[in-house]
C-alpha cells in the first residue's frame, strides 16, 4: 500500500519528529594555549561531548515515548548510531515506527549512495528504512542518485521512496526516468510561505507532502501577529499548536524539532481541537512568500 493511502486511512503519522544533528561541542577560546588548551580538549572529549550525546539520545527517546512515530533524519546529520540508541531506549517496537533517512549531498557528489545508506542501517542497528529520500536535488546528480535509491528499494532495504526540496521541474525530470515514483515530498512550508501551488501539484501526482521549518523558525513576522494571539485565546492553545494544527488540516505533515520534553508534549497535543474554515483561511492569508531556507534553484549545494 502506498503512503498516500496510509495517510488517507490515518495509519501514517500526521506529525513527525526531526531531531536534526546533535550540534557541536563547546569551541575552545582562541586565547587558550599550551596546557590550558590540552585541558580543554580533554574536558571536551571526556565530559562535554558525551553529555551532549546522552542528552540528544534521551530527547529522541522521550519524543518517541511521548507519541511521535515518524522519525525524520538524514545522513547529513550523523551516522545513525545515536538514532538507534534512542529507538532502543524508548522501548517502542521498531515495527511501530516510520524511520526516514536522506541521502546527503556529499554522498551524491562522491557517488557513494549505497555505502552511506548501508552505514546508516548498520550503525542504527536496523535492517531496513521505511522512507528514503535525497536531501536536495543536486544539479546533474539527483537522477543518478534516484537510480541507486531504487536499487535499495528493490532489495527490500527501503520500503518507500521520496524526495526533498524539489520544485515541479525537478519532479518532471524524475518522472521521465524513474521506475518507482516518489511517494513523499518534503519542502519548506509555513504561514509566511504557504507554497499552495506546489502542494497542489504534489497532491495531483499522488505524493504526500511533509513540511520542514513548519513554524517559520519563530520569525517575528509570524509570532507577533495579533491574529495568532486571538486564536490562542479562542482555542486555548499556544500559537505553536495553532500553526501545527493548520498544517495537519491542510493535509501536510509538519516535522518538528524540540529537545524539550515540555515542548514535545505541546507539539503533539494538537488532535483534540479543530480550526474553523474561517480561521484556516485567515492563517492562509498570512502568506508573504518569504522563504527562510535555501531555494534549490539558487543555492550552493556544496554547503548543504
């Protein structure tokens, strides 16, 4: 069964958790030299970074325990080891999770799609991935990447295939050569950048839409709007819950990232209310076509 059918049946999670990368250890101040520099590096290795790893694993495990079942990841974020640890720590059955990873731009450039993928499943301690996407449609490479992804699908290592950051013309080129059409597409969507025409195109192609940056990175142009403050009072919900509910009612799967237990619970508590048609249209009307991340037609893929 295709993911679009799962979505209609309510079996695919309607909200996803995207932990992103773990982050970086504290930087050594430039003025530290000699013994001081050595001590800092030792502290970083023995304390700071292990603590960051524990906190990262704990946060992902808690998100799963809270109710998130769609885990959105990418090889661009890490090797998958900490994701595997978090899944095991959550004690939620693997079969109850929909695990996503994406092909990094580096793997596309270096033609090591399979190598990167096999490294991920090995490090995560899993035998398959539910959804494999490429992270960006790297010019002159993403079609070859798709062929490699299709091979992994045919081998049973990947259950479903998808894309990320694709405009219509990227998909049109993909449709000309693919054996298996993408089932899921992920791109930037939020009230400042609603992307209605692109969402409609994906729907016409039978592709489930996921939204990253669903809260517009808490942009002041969104957060401070009187409209959202009125809706908070009307529904007794936070503006975060209002926006996430707007995504869900638009048939879009928002992908959220929070390491805070409180915010994880807040993010998932959006299924006990419904926005009116009038309020949905009002949020649609916030749109100013403001892209906050990169445009795949005008960016340097080498830095992504």
